[in-house]
């Protein structure tokens, strides 16, 4: 039996939390450090499962990763010794695909396991593969591996993305910074984590310009060095704790998050009935500011409402009086948690119909929209809840905090990949007990 959480809910969640560094930056920055020919130091690195997985991946190809303290890593890529990624947990997240450009630059060859990660829909790697080929590489695929080769040094190119994928934008950046000549990348993602990555690469010596209209221009350089860089605060985590505070009629003070990184979350939060105060440049207080009203929201690429915000936010919507709607346009299968919320007392109906303007999933049979009728009280279930993926797992945590009774969550390592050990982070704030594996 895997480790599990027991959460006693039904009371307001009140306290103060320090946000970790952003998972979606820290893991990518660890890979970016391998482009240099000297060590890089990363600070404010979150002590979470995905960082540990990424560390194992880098060490498997000869990169030396040293912990200088609990949140500081020194990454030395000078000892990279193989183009093959073969660690047992290399399928546990999406980071291996980002090693393709690194290994191609270093060895002219790369081989990674086929990818898994969270079961939230088809997270296609077609844009990554197309990008490698556009820069002069050749893709090789079999049942178990994804490989690439380049006979000559990669060359800069014009590459247009059909969707602003964060991961594909990172792949293109990694390909272009050491490629010969100029690259023009269009249709790119511009999330805060991408902009932080651009800044870090510039600090290593890359020549990158970000233009209007989702355009990035890169002039390749012959080498990159190391740098020292701080991980930005985790805006996904911050929105999760904000939803927890409001859903339970509590109050949470968050440290370590810049309000501007939540600029596309805060208006929806306030429209719903949540309240917040900016207490400093990286400090906010979240609470419920009166009765909750139903809203309609649509997830989208930045600067839209982030897809990773919608799961805990959906639990919050179960406490709003009336009918709310969510249109998910980033991944086609992110409502797998709805059935379990309904068993706890929610009234959530999933649909394959687009809400509002048709999106890229229209008429394809994907259940990518949801209607939520509230307000409904939630109750703990006698049977344990299996956490299906990282963000749905946090939605279960919020639901357990709202629900009367004790809720048991299993497969909690899927939550800890992004949030760390909740029994420690929420100590004195929410009654969470971690039961060890048996």
C-alpha cells in the first residue's frame, strides 16, 4: 500500500504559507544549465518530487548536481558522458524531451524513453520533433525510445508553432541558442516561466530578443557559460492555496509570489467572491469576501487562465450559488476528477460541447467542458480516493478540506511531485496526517 494522506475537513483554513519556487521553471532551468560549459547555481529551488526526478535524469547522463543547501543547487554539466537517458523514473514527467536539444548539441545524438507523465490528455511531442528536424536533426522513434541525430552542427531556422506550447517553446530555445545563425520562432508561449528562462539563458550568454506577437528571435552563439539564477515563485501553487482559503471560508497569507504573476487569476477570483490584499512586493492575503457567485471561465495559453489553476478552482465553484462553467482548451482530458467530486456531493456535469467560441477540441468527442451547479455541501467518503494526477490531486485536497469528516487520499506521490509534503507545509493550517507506505 502506498503512502496516503488523512485529511480532516469542515473547518476554515487559516495560516501563512511560503510559496515554493516554481516547479515549471526550476525543472526547466536545471536542464538549461546543461547548455553551459561551466557550472550554474540555482536558488529558491523547490524541494519537490519533480526536482528529484529531474536531478536523477541529469545525473544519468553524467551531469553533477550538488545540493549547496535545502533550496540551492549547483549544476555542473562538464562531465556529461552519454547521449542515452535510461533512469527508471525517466517516464515520470515530461522533462526528458527537453534533453533532446542538449544531447544533440553535446554529442550529435540523443536517446530518451517514450514519455508518460500525468494522464490529462494527449500531450503530443509532434512540435518538439518538427523543431528538431527544422534545425537539421533527424528523429528516430521505436516502441520504447525517442531518438535524434545530427550529422552536422544544428543551424538556425524560422519555425512557426501551430499552438503556443510551453514545452515546445523551451525545446526551440534550447535548439536555437547554440545553433549556427539566426532563428525566428513564431507562435511561442510567453508564460512568466518562459520569460524567466529567457532571462537565465541571456545570463549564460545567449542572444535572445522577445518581440510582439509571440515572436522570439535568437542569434546563435558558439558557447554558453554558467550563471547564478533565482527561481521565480510558483504561481500555480499560489492559486491553489488561494482557492483553498476561499473554499473553506478561511484566510491564507502567501509569501514568495509576485502579484503580477497572478494578474490573469486575480480578476476571476474577485469576480467569484474571493478577496485579496497585496501586503508587499511578494506577499498576498487571500480570503472569502462575501457570498460566492457563479462564473464562466475558459482556460488558455498565457495570458489566459492557466489550465493548472482550474482543478482546485472547480472545487471552489461548487460552493458558489448558481451554475458555473469551465471551458478547457489546453488539454482535452482534464476533468477526470469530476466523478469523485460528485460522489462527495458536488453536482458537476462534463460535456464535449464548447462553451462560448469553438476551440481546437470542437466536434472531436472530448469531454473538455464542465457545468457546476452550486452551492453543494461536500462530505468525506468512506473509501480512499486515488489521486489521478498532480493538479487533480490538489483539487481533492481542497475538497477534503471543505468536506465534513476524514478523507483518505492514496498515491500522494503524484501531489508531492509539485507541492512537496503537505503534512509539513500545511502544519497548523490544515489537519493533514501522512501515513507511511506499508
